[in-house]
C-alpha cells in the first residue's frame, strides 16, 4: 500500500475514477463543476485513461449520455453540483428505474436563490426520493475509497442500481490534504471488469425504459423499492471486502463516544469531523455526549440507527437544507419518523445550519448543545440567524 | 499545530503556496491541510489561503482566524485587507516588499521580515509569481518543514525545469531577506 500524498480532494476523486478504468466520462465542464472533471479530461488527453470523455452541453445531457453508454455495457461516470443536479434531475429519476449502475459524485452545493455557489445539502435533498443508493463522505480519503466501493456495489448483479456519492462542495472538493492512493492491481482485484446483465445490442434486442400502463406502474415501483432495500447487505459486503484491501472500514452509521451517551449529535458529511471535535471538548468537561454520522442515506439504515442511538435521551440533528413550511429539516424529519414507534423515544432537536457556505464551527456545536440542554432550543430552528 | 495564512492576489500563487507547504509537511510524515477562501476566482482580486500543519491528524476545516504566521505576497493588500488581523503578538509576518520590516510592525509585531520578491522573480523566473521565494524566506526564519521537503514538494508539483529556477530564487531568498532588528533569531 502506498504512502500519504497531499492532493486536492477533487484530484483524489479523479484518481479513483481512473483506477476504476471507466469507459465513459460525460460531464458539463464548467460551473457548477469541480476539478474532478478537469483532471479526468487531462487523464484522457494524456492517454493515462482509455475512456471516451464527452464535454456535453448540459448536465441533463451528461446523465442522458451516461444512460446510453451504461445501457450499451460501458462503465460510466459523471459528476455535478447544485444547479447542475437540478437541471439533470429529470434523468436522475430514470436511472434506477432502468437499473443502470452509474456512479456519480455530487459536490454538495446550495440551490439558488439567492444565487450561491457555496456548500450545503439543498441539492441532494431535492432528489432525496430518486431511488439511487446515496452515501455521504467525511474527508478526502473517504471520497477516494467510495468511488471504487460505489462501482463494486452498483455493478453487483444483485444490486444493479446507481450510486450517488455526496461530498461537501468546497469544504472537501477544494481541500488539499493527505490521501493514500491504491495500486492498480489492488483495485483490479477488488473491482473486476464490468459485466452487464442486460446490454442494448442489435443482435439480442431488449427493451429498456418501457412504457407502463396503470396496471403495471405500481408493481414496477414496488420492484424498484425492493431492489433498493435488497442492496443493503451487498453494500455491507462491499465495505467488508474493501477493509481487507485497504485496512479502512466503513459502516452505515458511524459512531463516536456514543455508547454511554445521553445526548447524541447526528450529522452527515464533513461536519462529522467538526462535531467530533465538539464531542471531545464536551467529554473533557464530563458531559455524556456522543456522535452518530449517517453514511448511508438511502437505503436508510434503520436497524443500525436504532442500535446506535442506544439509550440516548436527546438527539441533536443537524440539517443542511430547509424544507420550507415542513416539519423541520429533511434528516430530522426522517429520524422523527424512524423513532415514532419506539416506547421511550428520545427528544429530537433539529438545527438547520451551514446553509450556503455559512461556517459551522466547534463552538457552534457547543452552543447547540448548551441551548438544547437548557431547553432554549427545541423542535426545529435555523442556527445562527442574525437578528 | 502551526497555522499559516497567505494573502495574495488571484494569479500570484497564494493557494499554491499553501499547498506546497502542506505537501512538504506531508512528505515529512506530518499531517497537513491547505485550502483557499472559497468563492469565485478572479485574477487580481484579493485571495486568502490557509495551511495547517500538525504532528497528528487535523479535524478542522474552518478558516484560520488566529494565525501563527502571515505571509503577504503583495504589499498593496495592506490598503485593501487587514492582513494581520488575528495574528498572534509573537506571530511571524513576512511581506513581499522593498521596504524595511519596520514599515509593517504596526507597533505590535516584532517578528517581521521583508523580501523584495517581485524584483528577484522577475529577474529569474521572468514572471511575477512569488510563492516559492516567500516559502524560502519563511524557512529562513522559521522551522516549519525542512528545506529538502520543500524542494521535494516543489519538484513534485512543477517538474524538473521549473524546479531548478525555483531553487535559484529560494537561495536568493536566504541571502536577501531583511529581518527586523528586534527579532532575535534563535
């Protein structure tokens, strides 16, 4: 295994895509795009990656092209952010229904308006119910690892679903930090060449993307949901085999100091590191505080979640998107639903924070903790709004 | 943990400076992170870049508000940005300027050094990119990473030809840096 090398996280993501030896990269090459695509186009131009690189005219076209290439049996990759995902969203819903194992990185950034290019989770939450397997990562190494893991999961014939890797825009995409890359032979041993189950080919015609009359549509949707739920053990298996290759282990819900915790922070994405620092500070003061980090967002890991919350009495749930006029942020909404049937369910306090690039610091978490235990915060609130 | 903040203008290499320094630390087996102030990128506009170096893992991704070291790639920024904001009283300030260090102490700081970097790089590199010469100046006055690690980092980033030219400007940085008389070098 190699040693640590400093690189921008976007470049690390591109290295991982190259190691997966993808056949097609289709992406809209300018804003809102990341350096991932810039680097991949260079790899292709320099002959380091034998792939078709298609700089399409829109994100809608980027994913449409991937649908075509993946259906023809080519391992395909795209990535985008914010408005790009919004423009792409029509096709986003079609990919899992066609059971195409495309991998996409979403560098999470806010949706306009007001116009903002900075980080939050409003983009991914706009396609929450799209049917992709959705993962969140916390740092550059996790981004690198999960590109390779995502293809392993997606292409498994018991899965055959697209995977979306959510990494925080700027906070991760523009961060230069130490990454341990992998040798090509180790990645090849982990991720065999793509073997499609069904291919569009004139010699053996099949239909993909058929029309469904009301008599069939509900059954098709039921089958799609069953497929997503059935992916869960294969996701765990892909992580387990990755641990054997890399020594790094991943779980649907990651925990930190949670065992005896009375209060738990719940985060997704890069805020997990900041929350972890806050937990260290609070533990130093003797407070029974822990942290849960949701890595797997879809399929939602209910059992892991119940196990992880243990006997906690208070959950402080961080959301990075607003559900206007709804019951709170989308993550807290799901968590409240998940807890509803429990007899002694913990209190849920929901903070929507870090919108459009607003910094969430260790001190912010300490403030959330204090206002929660003092009863000043309850239900749902936007954190840090200036008066 | 060492926290270093770079101030430059778009195109001068502030972000690259932070990354080169982080890479040098990573080469030494330390942990480091570097990142720019996030936002639209425009040539000539003020740019801030950050670098954290630590022996163990770093979990912070927030901007550096109380730096140990501030490096200013363009002294015209003193009129546009409060570059020494939050700099610790015993913190280090290095400025690309033909002026003496006393010009920048503002009565509070004493660990100040200047180098006429633009003149040197225009002469040697033929372009006004002052990142490597300022990193060279930093290593002359502070033990952040070894010179070998910095040179490996530069070579890794720019290749052999640019490496040789940059090595030349770093050598000149060692000779031409002007250190404030009140700053006792250990």
